[in-house]
């Protein structure tokens, strides 16, 4: 008999429309949100913290068996806080899939996760768990995260990690079922992912309409990328993920009181961030709260050069050839496992001519090897899900 699957954790973009929950029932609004004022826009961004996270929940929902039921994590947490109990959840589900990301990091104490998962009397699949920095694993995690790991030691659970380093750490902690599988977002649209890799050697740097992603407001790296790689005189395209929340990016409304156009995803009004004066041509900046809209827009572009993992993955899901810049340990773990096309940030920044460096790198890629390795990782991911009993 197939297991009854509860899916929770990091959500997909569809949960933006959830307007209430009672027991096992979740109600959704039929009215699409249009967060165009400054307050509404920033609140919508706060609800997810990073729009790239939507790809994680979406990838998980697509990968696991279609009879799985998605319950928003906030509903489970509210049940814990108000003491309404977990009997209904424990009686109606056999296994929980908890979608996560860089959960093992110094800057996050996983108290809420520990509280909720301690109440679920069923095996738990920690899908996509990873670290932020290697040193965080060496110097010690926050108390809430340690408590979460203690909770998960009480009975047999499943850890599907973003890569080898997190897998090694969890095995050292005594967990038995640990499998490196990568982030579930990577396997959402596998045919388009393969198509994007096949196109890479033919990208014409300096001519290709390019999507950029990075950390505007925190550093100027993405501006340097755009000056070097964008076609002369064309507006470079930049997609927001969390810059307004965590970095020094600001926006003020236009004459109509709007900062955001819901139809196009384009930012309006007065946009400001440190380093803006360095731009040769100002960025055309967009934000997407709907992953389908994001992919549809990206599909019209020729190339993606990204310092953001999920900002690049969604371009690949749209079939757009993408090259990532490995900027931190979190990204290196995921790239190291999947083998997706990338360059090290140090190598890029020491290049005398950035455009020539990127063009040479792309020309030297073996697209067939990239596709073969990706296909192997995809087979591994789906095999592990079937082994646990939650795959399609």
C-alpha cells in the first residue's frame, strides 16, 4: 500500500494564494495577488524571504508521488503554538517530506522546525538539506538546530542532502540513511535543463541578451559582469531575489504610488543601491513571485550569467544556457555534486579580460559530458525517492 505523504517546509509559489487552513484542509484564493505598492511588495517578499526558494518547494512537489498533500509549514507551526494538537496529522499520514535548503548554518536557529517535527510521529525525509559555510559545521551550529538534529535521532529518518559535504557531516553525527541527491529544483524540468547545457558552447558573449543575478546593494560584482558581458548599449537584465530585505537596495514609488508592475515583473519608481553610479547602462530590474512568469520571461533571453544558484536554475529550466559563478561554500557544494556549468569567482575576477575569459570557458565545455553527468544525477535522485517509497 502506498504511503500517505505529508509535504511541508519551503513552499512553492502556489502557496502565496493560501488564505486559511483548518485541520487537513487548506483553502486557496482564486484572486491573484498584485503587490504593487511599496508596503505590499515588501511584505510579499518577506513572506518567502528569497524568491529563489520557490523553486525548492516546486521541485519537491513535482518529484514526489502526486497523491502527496501539501500543508503549509505555518499551519503546522500554529497548531504547535496554540496547542490544538497533531493527532489529525499523525493519524492521516505515514511519512513527512520536509523541503529545506541551507538549514545547517550559524545564522539560523531551527527552533520552529524542531518544535514542529518533534510532534510528527512518522518518518521524516529532510529533502535538500545543506550547509551555508564549511566553518559553520566545524565551529558549531545554533542550539535550535542542534535540538532539531536530536529530534531526528529519535527514530529512523531520511536525509537527502545538497551534496557530499553535508552528507559527510550528517554521517559523522550518526545518521544512517544519508544520500547526496542535490537540490530538488535541479530536476524540475530535466529536458530543458539538458537543452540549456547543449547550447552553452555556442553562446556569443557580447551579443547574447543576458540575464544577470548577484547581490546588488552588497557589492558591485554584478555591475562589473554586466559592463564586461552585456551587448554594447543594450539594457542589462537583472532579477531580484532578496536584495530589498538583506542588502542595501531601496525603492520608492512612482507618481502612481507603484513600485512594481505585476504583469511584467518590472520594478518601477526610484531604485537605489550602492554602486549604481558605476553602471554604464542602468539595469532593467525585475522581480517574480510566480515561477511560471519568471521562466516565461527568461525563455526569451539568450544567456544567463549568475552569481545566484536558483536565479540560474530557473533560466536553465526555461532552456536558457547558463554559467554560474561559484561565490560561496553553499553554492560550491551544490555545483560540485551536480556538475552544472560554473566558474570559480577567484578565476573570473583575476582574468584581465572578463568577456574573453567567459567566452573561452564556454567554448571549452564538453556539452555531452555535462548532459551525461546531469542525467546520472537525475536518475540517482529519482531512484532514492522510489527507494524511500515517495517517488513517482
